[in-house]
């Protein structure tokens, strides 16, 4: 097992000093690998001058920008721990994260200045004093190697089921994720990728920005998701590999110009962060796009599963096979491996798996089996060829009349309806069946009304009776995490009056 990792930016500056590491799309400003290493070293000196020592936490609250990565590598050079904060959270929620991580310094963007001022931490503005202060600093005499098991940064879970936990992310996990992703998509030093998913989420950092930097490629940075900016990048053939969550693909497919773009310029299309509906895959297939479905967790680095492009159209619904440095088991309630075709609890192991949660031994112990396998919380099955399918979250599964119902299966069926854009299914109490399904439906733009009875008939033609929702509700949008996942517990916490549509 690797115990030490070379200083990544220093090594890249040695190997390809003049290659472009970053481009800020809005301004066209570029950073070479030599400049990135120099500025990260300057930033490490700035942190040290502010009293930051190895092991101290440094928080950042900003939209996507190159300074985030300068700080990420600057912390590594010093041995400090980066804490990305979720700018979508109100100050009261941010204060809970700050209390847990206890950062000594906060860097912030101008758009988040008001929230930053309320957190009571010494701070540096990235739009005011950052450049001038950085310019007078000499690069820090950085560590030549980074201990692989040390904590590099903390990522707080997005809270689809409740309170956030600080996932410990190590240097070893970064290297394992790079190996897993590079082997899966043939990542190259000549590749360019777009960075627009939020940087307080693992996808924003690791899919595919950080692996691209390790490979020596270029990262094109957008402040956030911008349809027109991405359309322009596709049109100019500037993207070689692309990763997005399903909601982004939905938005791009709805753009009037997307289908006319030179989409064949993108060598690999990846998707994850939330379940990928079959209907979305078929829409992409019609354009010749092989969207590769994958699955991982913040706790797995995140790359765990990713289907190969050659199988993307023939095995719709599969997340593929576990990648090179990821081991999986599918077990029953007794902890024994289940046969192919049977459903069970999905477990992970390997160098990409987190050692646990920040200062939370109880949650860490609950997350792992006695022999060290990470409990994903997902129910999965493996077919005879080794391809895996995710049935859904164990916490979301409900029992209706003695039968297990996985909301993801019902959601996938409803998403195939021509008037439905997105669906969330949760359990509702029922005096006869104990629990029944309740479907919250987001219609596609322009749909004036949905016929609930017709939706029920649509489900009955495709699902067993006990899986058909008893209730249907129309929504204008969903509460979401940064990865686009629907925060279902908020739908449950704020119930609407139940209106039964049908029954068994």
C-alpha cells in the first residue's frame, strides 16, 4: 500500500510546466501547471503567516473558481485540512458545520460575504485582498511528500436523510479515485473537462477536475451550471470528457440547440449523483450519446462503479462493474454473500474508501462492518456477467402488504411517461396495507395539467399492483442537494393532504 504521495502540483510543474491546468471560461484567463504550483506555494505561505499549522482546518465559502483549487493544493503543501462550505446553506446551518470542523480561517467569495461575516472566523476575501496579499508571498518550503493516510479535506454529506456528517477525504483516496476514473474513461493529458458542479460536493472536486489535474489535462472552470456557456464549449469542441448529474442532462436535452451541436467531439459522457432514468438514456441514445451510468458515494472517493461505453446502450439501468481499486460485496441480512440475481446490501472496500467521519466515532462505527467493509445503504444485485444494478436505498424501501417496494423502480417507470420530467416516491401510511406509495411529480415544461387516473393506468400497465402509487401530487420543483438528489425527507416532513387516486 502506498504510504507517501509526491507533491502533486510540484510534480506536474516538473513534468509539464507550460501545459494549461485551468482556464477561467468567463475571462479566458489561464493557469499553467508551473503557475498553479507557484501560487499554491504562495498561498501555503499566506496560511502559515496567518498562524495555520499542520492539522488546522481552513474553510472556504465560494462559487466555483480557480482559487478553490489553489487553496486545496496550498493546504496540502502545508499539511492543513480544507473544509469546503455549502453556500446554499443559510448561516444557521453553516454555523453547525463550522462548530463541527472548527476552522481557524475562512476564505470567501464576494457573493457570500454576508454569510461569511456571520460565522465569526478570521477571513480573507477572494475578490478584495486575495491577489494583492498573495503577490508578496514567497512559496512555502513545502513537504516533498504527502502522507497518504492523512486527511486532505472534509466533505460534509448533503443530507438527503438528515444531518450532515464530515466525510474524511485522504490523499490515498484522491489517488485511488484517479486510478479508478482514468482506467474507466481512458483519461489523457490532452483532455479538457468542464468544472461547474458545486465544489462543496465530491462531484465538483473529483468528477472530473482533480483526476484531470493529476493526468495533466485542462479544467475549464465555470462559476456554476450555465447552459449557454456549456453549449458554447460543446459547439467549439472544447470538451473531451464530460460529467454531469441527471438534472443537467435533462436541461441540456431541453435546449433547442443541443441536438445540433458536434456532440461526437466528447469522447466520454459520465453521469451519477442521482438515479439515471432509462428514458433519459434513450433520449441521449437518439443523439448518439453513450451516457455512462455510474455509482459512488462521497465515502468511496467517489468513483466505484461506471459502465463501459460499449455496454451503455445494451445494459440500460446498470451501473456497470466495480472499478480497478474498488471491491464490492452484496450480502444478505446475515452478512453472507448472495448469489447472482439476488438482491442484498451493497458493501465497499478499497483504498478509495474513507476511514470515517470527522470526530464522529459513533457514525463511523455504524458505517462499517466488523471486518471493515463500508455499508453503502443501497440494495443491489449482480447479474451472471458481473454487471450491477442498484435497486434503491434501504432507508427508502417500504413494505406494502408484505411486499418490498423500492421507490427507484417506480420512479423510473413514471419518468418514462411523456408528460413527466422527474418523480419522487415516498411511503405513506395506509390502514389496510400498512404503507403505500405516494408519487410527487414534476411535469415537463409546458404541460398544463396531468391526469392522475391516466398516470395510475400507466403504472398499472408496467408495475405489479402493490408497487403502483396510491397518491399522486404535482410539484413545481423539488428540494435538492448539490448533486441534484431530491431531499425526500423534506417531502415527508411537510406532508400535503392525501388524495387517493386508486387502489389494488
